[in-house]
C-alpha cells in the first residue's frame, strides 16, 4: 500500500545509473523523474532522451512527473522512452480529459498533479480517468523546499473523495517529505511519497527509506 518514490532530482547526475541502482537496492518502489521546461516551472531538467537512459538503469517503474506546458504533444515521447506512470499538471493543459486518455492510450498509468494553490475540485470530475493524484506540497521547480502545511487538508479531502467514489486511486504527496513529517501525510490519506533531498542527502539510503516507510506504514495502520 505504501510506496516510496525517490526523486532523482537530488541525485548525483554524474553517477545517475549508480544512484538509481542504489535507491532500488535500498527499497525504493518507484523512481520519480522530474521533468521541467523553464516555462511551466522556473527550472530546466531533462527530456525523453534521458528518461530512456534512466529506463535502462532502472528495474522499478518510472514515476514521471511532467512539469511542462504544452504537455500533450510530448506524452508519446515519454511513453516510448519507458515511463510507466505519467503525471501531468491540471494547470498545464486546457484539455485534461483528452490528455489523461492519451496517457492511457499510450499504455501508461495516468496521474494528475495539482499545485499547492489549486483546489481539488479541479480534478473531481476526472477521477475515474486517473490512477494517481499528485498533491504538490511545495511550489514545483526545485528540490529541497519546505513542506507547505495546508496541503494536509487537501490530502484528507482528496482521500475522502476517492473513498466516496469507491475508486482505487493512489494519492501521492510531492515536496518536502521527510522522516519526521511523513506520518501526518499518511495519517491524512496519502499512500505514495516522493522524497528527493530526504533520501539523497543521506549517506545510507536503506536506513532513510526504511524510516520513511516505517513511519508511513505505522500512521496508515493507525488511521481511522
Ligand atoms: C519539485 C519536484 C519534487 C522534488 C522533491 O518540483 O516535483 O519531486 O524533487 O524534492 P524534495 O523531496 O527535496 O522536496
Ligand atoms: Zn516531482
């Protein structure tokens, strides 16, 4: 139920293959890949060519987070590069329904991401088209930022909505996830956790991923 998705944004890019194999050996469930375009977010990262390389190094599914606009035209390229799950921002497309359908037509699981200030009502009518909702708990663009506390109430409301609909949609939190705050997110109903700086700044990936998972699982079990 609980999945840990280390974000390679905070990895050592000179040794990217090695870093991916290390977090997988340390217990990562997914590899989170942050794609930024310098337009939708104020930073530039990587494109489909690098995702193809990451795919070759990884054995776990790639959780590809597209922070790009326009986004729809690039989805086939990321699917062909080996993404398993593709998340698009609802703020980055005028045609979210079409974009989500396209992701599934390309053989990938579909995710929809919401910036901190975007209300969850923006995606309530397309929940049947998504496999995962990503609630951003920082303003996207950079690793190493602090968790925005009001996102917790969005996590609770989104989990309630998913349950009311009888859907099996994963709920991912992305940004500022740490060993000492993951429990409150899990208790609020999140079950997938992106962790970039929390993992890659530590000398021992296995210890930190184990602590993240342990704290999340305990809180998930204790939740009403
Ligand atoms: C932010 C990215 C996140 C980020 C997480 O724009 O989408 O995935 O890398 O990094 P930390 O865990 O350091 O906040
Ligand atoms: Zn991300």
